C-alpha cells in the first residue's frame, strides 16, 4: 500500500505535462468498439448467437480507415499484450459493413474451435459469462493501430442480452450541438461538454463517458455518473477552445461497464 | 495508474534477541591522572577504552587531538581503571567506552586523604542546558581543590570564613567558570554551579557501549550521530537508507527496506529485538517511534546470528536507550508535525517515559486544498504515534522488568469524482489507514554465569484501504514470545539458545485484481491492467504459526580469534484453510579474528530461510503448496582502525537464492474443477558485491561517514527464462555524511547521495483495450534498462542556545539543496508512444525549533 500511495503522489504531483493527452485526437485512433447486441446469449431452443462489431475509428488527417477483426483463440480475460490476434492466434471475422464485422458462433471455424475447448473449465462459467476476446487492427494510410475488445458469452439465466446505452446528444456551452451541424465558439473560451443519454434500462448501471477532440484542451478524459465507490458525480467536463480559428471535431463515448457502448460525433467552429 | 498493494505486506515479521546493554561501571578507588611535568594549563583528554568481559581494560586510545604530555598521563591512568563489566541480556560482554581525564594546572589533592578541617563549601556541578551532573571536574577556591564525584558533588574544606573567595572551575570543553562566595562563620555553604559547554550537544555521551560483535557485518550508529543528519529532519530512522548495502527505495518503493539486493519483505526492522510492522508514517515522512527514546541503530546486512530467522535478507535493530533518573523532556515543532517527551524516576528503581507526536499537515492542507477540482480531500493526511515505557528494577534484585507500549496511526482520504485517465476503473474514494499497537513485556534475570531473558508481545495491526473499486481490510492480532538463555561455560566458551515463537492471526476481506498484488518484478512496470478480473474475498481468517528453536556457541580458539557456530530450526504452520506445515533447518558459522587493536578479519557462511508470507501461502492470494525461500549467504571482510575514532570496514558478500516464490500461469484441476496455481518456487537468484564504510565517530566537533556499495542482484524467475535484474538493483550507491560543530553553538552538516538509477522495463508498443478505453503496454525484457543516476545534496544548519535548565535548538533542514529534480521512474503518454520521467521533489527547506530540558 505504501507503494500505491507513493505512486499516487507521483501521479498527482509529478506527472510530466509534456506528454500527449488521450483526449486529443491527432492521429489514427480507435475510440470505441460496439457490439450489437452487446452480449452473446445462448438459447438452447435457437441457433447459436451472433453479434455485429463496429469500431469508432477516426483519422483526423482524413485518410480512409479500414478495420480487420478476428476472434482470438485464447479464452478468458486479460489476453497477453503480444497475442498475435488478428494473426495466427485469431480467426478472421467477415466484414459487415464499414468498419464492422460479424461474429457468428455458428461459423464452422468457431464451432470447431469451441469443440477443442476444455468443456470442464468452460461450462461451469457460462452462467456467469465468459469473455470472448476479439482482436482488431485499424489501418489508415501508413498508420496502424491494434487492440482488443471483449464480448461476453453466457447462458440466458440472467435474462436477455444487455442493451447498448443510447447517447442522445452533447451540450457544448449550454447549447445542444446539432448532429451534422456546426456551433460557433469563441477562441480561448472554456465551456462545458455535457453528454445527454436516454434513460437507463437498469438504474444500477454506472455510465462512464470518454471525451475526445481534435483541438483545444479537455479538462478530463473521463467522467462518470457514479463513482466506483458509489458517489454521484458530475458527467460534464470542460473544454478550452484553441487560440486560432478552426473546425474542431468532438467524439463522446459512453460505456455501461457491462459491454454496452454508444458514441456520437459533433463539431464546432472556433472563431 | 501504477498503484498496487501487497496484502499482509506489513504483517510479516519475526522476533529477535534483545540487545539492551548495561554500561560498565567504574569500581575501586577513583583513578586520578598525574599532572604531567613540563606542561602548563588545563587539558581534557578523551580516551577510547576497550573493556573486556571481565571488566579489565584491554586497550586504550586517545580520541581527542594530540596534547603532548597530557595524553601520556591519561593513558597511564586509564590502564589502572577497573570496571564492573558491561552487560547485554545479563551476560558480561566486551565494550568500548569513552572516558575523559581533566587536567588543571595545580595537581588536585588526593580524595583518599580527606582534610581534618570541616567542610566549608559543598556543591553540585551540572552542565547548563542538559542539567547533566558532571564528574571528575576540579573545583578550586582559596588554594583548595576537589574533584566532583560520580554524582557531580564536591566538598572544599578549611576555606577562609567571612571574606569573599573566588571559586574557579576550568574544565576543558566548558567555558571557564568563576563565582564569588562568602563562607559564613562556622557554617557550610551549599551551592550549585552550571558550566556552559563550548559545543552544545544534548547527546554527548560519556559512555557508549558497543555490543560484542557476534555478527560479522554489524554496523552501529549512535543516535547522537543521527539526530542532526541533513535530510532526516531529526528522525534517526531515516538514516537507514544511508548505510552500506541498503538500496534507496523511495519514492517508488515507499520506504521499503531493501538490503543487499533482496526483495522488499526479505529484510525487517526490529525495535529492542521485536519486529515493528511500520517503520515510517506514510512511507517515509517520519518514523513511528520517537527518536529521543532511541540509543542506536544497528544494521546487519547479512550472515546474522541463529537467533534471527524467517528472513533471507538483512535486518535493522533499533535500540531504545536506558531511561534517565533525572527529569527530562523536550518539545519539537516543525512545519509538518509536533512532538514531545517527558521522563523521570518517581521511585528508586522505577523509570518512566512518555512520548508522542502528531502531524498537523492536515490543518494546512484543508486550508489550501483547492475545492471544485477533480480530486477532493475527504480525510486530510494525518498521523500520530505515542510510546510509554516503564522500567522497574528493584534495588539489589537479579530481576528486571520492562514494559513498552507503542501506538501509531496514519489516515488519508481522497475523492476522485472523475476516473483517472490511466484506468477507468479508478474513481471515487481513496482511503487509507494503517496503524498498530504493541504491548511488550520483558523480563531479565541473571545469576552467576547464567541469564535468562524473556520477551512477550501482543500486537494489533490495521491495514485498511480503498482504491476505487478495490479494497483491502486487514485486522491482525499477533502474539510473539522469545526466550533466550545464556551460559558462560568458561572464559573460552559460552552458549546461547532460545525459542522464538510468532503467531499471526489475520482477518482479511478484499476486493482486488491479481495484477494489483505487486511482486518482485512489478515495481518497474506500469501497474495493474484494467481488464484483469476482479476477485471478491469475503472476510476470512488466516493464521501463521512459526515456532523456532535455535542454539549457538561462542568459542574463543585463541586470543582474538572467535568462531560462532549456530543452528536454527523453524516450523511454519498455516491454517485454518487448507492447513499445512513446512519446516527448515539452517546451520550458520561465523569467525572473527582481531589481529590487534587496529585490524580484524571476519568471515561467515550460513543458510537462511523465509516462510511464505504476505498471503503467498493462502488462496486466493497465493498457493498453499509454496515452500520457504532459501538463501546461502557468505561474507568475507576486514575492519581497520587506522586512527583514533576512525573506522574502516570492507566486506565482500555473496548470496545464492533458491526456491524463490514466483507467479505461474499453470492451471491445476481439483475435484474436477480447474483453478490457477498462481505461485510456485521456480525462481533462483544471486546477489554479490562489495561494501565499504569509512566512518569518523562522533567527537566533540565532527562526525561523518562514507558508505559505498558496489553490487549486482539478478535472478531467473523460471527455468529457461533469461536472467534479469532485481527491481532495486543499484550498481553504485554512495552516501557521504559530515557534520561539524562551530563556535557559538552553530552546527552545519551535509549529506550527498549518488546512486545508480533503478532498473526500468522498456515498452515497445501498446494494444488498445476497447472495453476500457485504455492501452495495454507491450513490455520488452524486464528491468533491462535504467532510470538516470540519482544524486542529491541535503544541508542542515543548527543553532543551539543553552540556558540554565534547558536548551533551545533552531534548525534549517534543506532537502535537495541544489534543486536537482531526480528522474524517479518512467512515465508514458496514453498509448505509450511518448516517454518521459516522473520527477522527484524540488528543494524543500524545513524550519524547526526544539526545546529540551
């Protein structure tokens, strides 16, 4: 614990300020991956479940982004960082549209993979759910970024699949930013970014938000409506517009902590 | 977020042999030095006198600068001294003391031939400020003179009455004292005089005991040398990192003790032979025991005696001092804390001391902490500690009882309204509370050549913290018992043996991730991964019973040559879940050859073991099947005393480590269900190096030391894996400390440290974790690079004012005097594509005042 406190002190007091912030989008980035539905729920009476995976992948330089998804052959959470998936440790998933792929457990390759799994280790855990790891690679021009997403596979004991949350809008400086439109913001002005969400299907869910922009300074990458220890918390963050006039793109992502994800994109014109 | 924790990290400890020393006492008629012919004036000669276990003077050296004539006279007189031998644990031991002779121009009248005249002037002589009674000081008046006795008293006879006479006291080390008195006719005049010391030193000791060296690598640092060390803020415990063989672990190690390359937890700190679970408040702010209660710090980096066990690293013994009969106390205020102490002797044979400390940084932080930010202060950092000591030795009894109660508590609370950038799981409360209470009772008995010392201790330990969704609560109720018997069979052979029992009962509840349980190899990585599964542990009881028995012989083969063979047997029993028992037998041998007064050779070889601790032997933290870790330790060295008060020690050491507990990804099937093995004993390692200590022991004006360690510590975590450095491997570690007392009670000191940067683990890339909006680093070879060299200069300036009955010390302690921001650990941007360093503390001046009586 002494180490935890010492490092916490370092983080609070001595974190180098020159490092690039995660909230600033200046190169190819994957900001989120959403599965629809958010979980794979086994139904003994129906076919094997499937889900469509979509990525929020952006390149501020405007290059076309492509995605490659693969189901990793390794079961369980916390995959090794150097796991070659996509690659020799993954089964490539078929495209399902722009930046999307289809994960279908009925795919014969996946069925064959499942047949090799240790049923004794897997089956007892299915009621609680086991994470299936999906590896991906985003490519835009010479840029490349890889990562992992996970989707829970479980039986229907806990009910139907978790629905994705719905992010309905974003207030920028007390104005709702129009989808497809552009707000006007004065240079070097600090305004609040307030995400707007549809009512929760389950009040016990804890929403976490991430904020990204192509310019200016965002005060905090993340916000939450409820902290990890149960305190209510403000979901807004602050953004300080850049000194010169330019168009700034925003992305806000909401995650419900149970695999559910949604996002939106807005833009402002800085004068 | 790099934070991590180790459950039970502070609960594991072992008992040890008490080491309190009763100084030797002069016996027989007072020995007076002859005033040498052919010289003039006054002189004070301080000698270092070696006294053997029979109380006889075996060697004498002059410790003060040369004073021709006086030195020879003092040496000749010192050889006539006889003492009751010093006692340690009731056993006579050889010690080295300082002894002073004072010379005045006129030879004093022999005390053995008292004048027939009545006493005219009777008095008591004390030192100003400390009120210490001064013995052996000559008082002259009207052609008569007398020496003060051991209680500082003197009597002059036959002085002229009803006329003013001048009383003169010219004692080296003190300002010349004169007083004018008139003796009433037919009466005795009672007076009390106080001498002003030239160099104020509340700790200037007339006698300093040095324990007989059974461990070949023991370094003893008197508290007198540590109290004004720069950077220590008057806290003696902070100098431990300045000793040879001790790695600098702060800030990333939070003040953990790393000795000769071993991992944290392999080395322990003992207070009067009992373990102390938390040495510092908040990692390293200040010690948990009042420094004014301490006498010395003894450091044994390896090849320790069989009386210590359940350790594969080294140990530090912190000794409390003997309580004073006279009332004493102090109050100390600085920018972050206040402390005070009172002590005295309410009845013959009974001594009491009470001390306490509390920080007030919480009041300051509450006033200055910004409101409305992402981080709120819910419980401002607060710490306190207190100690109560009661010693009772009925006059003339062979028994002595000592009671010591300790308490310490640290608290901190923060509220993070927004999750950290590094880990979306981390938001909400961060609460930490650590504390302990100990009740210690020690009984000593001695008769003839046999003695028995028994120590019993109850300890209550609290570790509680919440770090976002992770939490850990530990309540420990521990019992310790150590009993040590000694028997001097002859002048050449003595035996010591004992039992050493510890029972630790821990009630634990936790919500944690496995990657949050940091181990050796994790200190220089980027902390727990956000996608690790969370484990909830309902309240459970873990019990670790570790009885041990040991025996040791001390054999003098020839004058100066001593060997010490020893054997220790330890049993480790874990219960109540999956109860299991392991045991070890560890032989040890050390030898020391004092060739003459100036040169000694020493060597040691031994096997050491350490039972699984910190939850390693308990699910879900570890694996009950893990065995004790083992270490073969070897040391070869020499000690040289080229000049009076100068000590040089050079030691080469090697440690071979085996059965190291390491993580494994293996899975085992139990009752048809798979479960991770988590830990096994696949690791091996080695540590080797050279330690040099050059020390100028405390004299009236100057002390200092240079400690240098050259070492390498590496290990193989699993067969087939590459050899890697330990987390705190530091090739070069140089510490130089010096302090000098100037005239007018000014004292200036400096501490310079130059230390190889800690190992670091490179990062070659990262993978994005979409469910957590965080990045997972791809590590290169573990600990295959280093952070830059650490160097820092600390300076301390003291000014002391001495009054009749008390002293006032004002000090300025400047940490990092030339404001070099040390680069402490690697820092990265969000996707690990940019690298920088966390910077250490800037220049920090601390002002303080301390008044003592």
